């Protein structure tokens, strides 16, 4: 089974006021933490969708195994458009594809591994009744989502297309923590400091 991932990082981070992908969490940046979690679960075909500060992000990683695709219209379209750019690239290469925004950097590799066991069109992680990221899609779901032109983003597409989906229970609070504001970032740092003495499991 070939498994890939799409990390959307094209947005302007206007509410945060700083460039989110390169914010430090411990000794790694947010984008590095996400890549590390995927690779620890043997997800190695990783695509990052860039837009705002694209060159800065690409230069910061300098990883020959990472594929960067630019959403040149990021100022005028939605995250779902970035997702479609990644899905179109990965559709022939992978049987299953993870999707996550760069805003959610603390999910664990154990969560990624659990989602790999999903047998439905889509798998969504849950912590104490709340859904989070990353989401995993099967190949048939990818083909249908690429044709979807409705509003409301990926989760609405899953619902509107009546894709069979599974909620995967986890013990991973990190699936819930995004960083849209400085307060959110402070919350992520606080959670991180409590995970294994400051390093993720």
C-alpha cells in the first residue's frame, strides 16, 4: 500500500501575525514536527502546498524528498483549493492520502498509524468526542473529491458526497490543537511541554 500526505501551508496567517509553519515548538518548527510524525509512521510521500512566503518555507526545509506545490491564487481561494492541488498530484501515486493543515502540529505518529487501519473512504480522528486532524482518504474518495465543486471545505465534501467515513478514537489531544492566534500558539506550547518532558511520544 502506497501512502502519502498533503500539508496545506499556503495561507497568510493574518490572525496570527507571524508565519505559522516556521514557529518553533521545542527544537523543531511546526512543519518539521508534522513531517516527523508522518515519517515515523512510514508515510514518506509528502507534499506541501505553499503560497504566502513560499520561498522562505521551501528554503527552510531543503529536503529533496519533499515535494512543494504552489497555490498561486492563495489570496483569492480557500484551503480546499490547496487540498485539491495536492490530491491531483498524489492521486496516481498513493492508495491512501493524509490531509492536514500546518496549523495542527502536535498529532502523534500513533494517531497516523491508527488512521492507516481505516477501511472506509475517509477516516477522521476523535479525542473525547471532538474531531481533528489529520484526515485520511482512500483512492475512490480522492477521485470523487477532486470533482466536488461545492462549498464548506473537505469535511463538507465528505458529507455532501455521502462518503463512507469512520471516526477513529484516539488518546491524542494534539489532533485538536490548531494555531490561528497567539493564544492558540501558547496553548500548543503548554501542551507540548507536558508531553514526555517536552518531546512528543
